[in-house]
C-alpha cells in the first residue's frame, strides 16, 4: 500500500511539472481570433463582472 501511495505522489508531481502554463493575450478580439486561427487553436474568452 505504501509503495502505491508513493508511486501516485511521484506521478502527480511529475505530471504537474510538465504541465503547460496559461498564456494570457492582451489585445483586441479580432487579433486574438486571427492568432488562434493561425495556430490552429481554440479561443477561450473569460468574462468577469463585479457588480
């Protein structure tokens, strides 16, 4: 049991070490669409409101 827990902890840390970090884009919506199309990626839009 102890070996299994140790293995799972090592696996958890190894996968988080190689994880991809978030990259924020500061620009217009049209520029973001063009960049996503050129790179063949999806576009995530985050809306936030306080009020």
